[in-house]
């Protein structure tokens, strides 16, 4: 299954009336930085998280994300692994090497010859608090973001 098809399937699932099916506590306008080179997926995640009460900023790669973090420190970083011009591994490594404690959630649909679990396992070892294999359900994304921001993730 290729990443384009995974992104299309995930975007289609986000268009469901998620608010009616996901009760949630009020979110005190927490800022989430979404980092993904797929603009459509990035916009879908932004729309979902904003509908759930989050503030959202976006970046298309690791270097854009670092600029965003410098401008406004997010409460959480949600990053794809494989992106041109700076990938998720580089972003996670940079944040942890500089002593940043912002929670990071890595997401991937897998690429090249390795499976998605391999990529996400590497992200965890580099310092991501949580991982999400693509495609994922909207409810799982929101729950993971809530738990990561609140520090309720279990290793």
C-alpha cells in the first residue's frame, strides 16, 4: 500500500462527523505543530484538531518546523517521518539534542523496504513520546494528542 493511497484513505475518514462521536474535555487552546510534506493531509489534520479546540500551526518539513518552534513554542509536535528537506528523524533528534522537552508524536505509513513499525520504533528511540501508524482514525489521533500533551502516555 503506498503513502498516497494511505493519505487519501485517511483524509476520507476525517470527513466523517467526528465531533458527534468523540466526547472531549475542553482544551485550553493548546498549540499543536503539524509537520508533514503532504499538504492535503496536513490540512485535514489541522481541520480536525481545530474542530476539537486546539490551535494549530503547520510546517512542510523539519527545517520549517524549527522556524515555527522559534516563532511560537508549541505544546506538541506531530510529525511525519519521511519528508524532503528535513525529515522527522532529523526534527526529533534536533529537538532532543537541544534539550527541548516538547512532546513529539511521530506518524508514518512506512516507506522503502522497511515496515511502518521499524520507522516508528526508530522515532521512539530518538525521543518521540508516541507513534501513530498511517492510516489512523481521527479518534485515535485526538486521543494520542490529548494524552501526549497531558503527559499521560505509557511507554
